[in-house]
C-alpha cells in the first residue's frame, strides 16, 4: 500500500521519509521527531505543546516554539521537493497545532499493525499457515528498534509500546511455527530476541520448548538458568509458573509440553 506520489514514512527503525522509494532529506533529529509525532497523531491535530514537551521536556527553551515552526516549514519544503505540492495541503496548520493528512502518505507502523490484526483474524479461523505468513511479512518490515534514532523521552515512550507490539508478534509467530513443526527456525528467530529482551518470559518459554522438542536439553537448561539469573539480578524476582514448570521438565527428562 502506497500513498499518492509514493510518499512513505518509516519509523520501525531510524525515522526516514521516502518518495517513490528514494530517500528524502528531512534534516536532524528534532525535525525527524516532529515528523514522527505528526505520524503518531494518526490524522489528528497534534497540539504544539505536545511537540514542545516531547522534544524539550516540561521546561522548553524560549526559542522552542520558533524552532518547531522552522521544522514544520522545512518539512513542507522537503515535501514540495518530493512532489507533494502544495505541501501546505499535506502538512496543515490547524490551531492549536499541526496535522499530517493520513491519505497523503503510507507508514510502515500502520501497515504492521494492520497485518498483525489480519493475522489474528486468520488465527481465529484456524488458518495458522496463512497467519504465520502474514506475521512473517509484518516482522520483516522492521529495520531496528522503533524510532531508533530519536533520543527524546516523549518519543521513547511511544517507541517502548511499539517495540512491545513487535515482541508480541514475534512470540505469536514462534508459537505458530512450533505448531507447524518448524523448530530450528524458532531457535534462529528467538535466540537473538531473548538476548535483546532477557526479561521476556513468554519468548524464553517458547525457545526452551523448541530446544526440548529438538532434544537439546543442555541448551534448554542453559536458557532456563540464564532466565532465572536475569530475573533475579534485574528485578529481584524468581521465574513465573510456566518457566518454573519448564525447569522441572528439563531436569526430569519428561517430554516437552505444548505452549501453543
């Protein structure tokens, strides 16, 4: 799905703007943050105070409002250069803020959430194979952590939520792969995921089940022990009931359960 003129905003990774597949130079982090906030507005007016707070916190400098106005002007010039003229009809000034019209561009985040929703519908119909394929396509659109190049607290809050959606989709796909018998792909997908998010017990549980089904009990035990150590050192808590049950199964030699 692409908008008229092929204008596309990428936020599943560093924030980028492309037109017809070609990168559009939109400037530094603050300007990319303004674009990201307008996209997160999802067709609603983004109050200028929200932009100020997201970038500068509760006490923005006196020059902040002028800087935001300058960033909006520069974004319009970039849109004009990308063929979206008149840019004022795409990025609209609408008190008390600004509005980026949703039918003027496509966005990888919007498409990701749409695909995740479609996968849930397919799963509800019992079409696990198709749901797995849809989730695979959704996950392939990621180029790194959401809004990866924007350090501002007001953006990082959104990024954390979006990254959690990815982790959920990753775990859902891994469960489907287990159901379909694709055990090594689950290991290949989840080893780096568990390394990046060591406190995510659900993902770790699925990885341990894949190891057990493959007969890799030493790997399963190492993964379990690492999870317990991470939870203890970072949160000062023990593993949840499912992870504890898996630890018992590893030691007893019992067959792997189905978490699917």
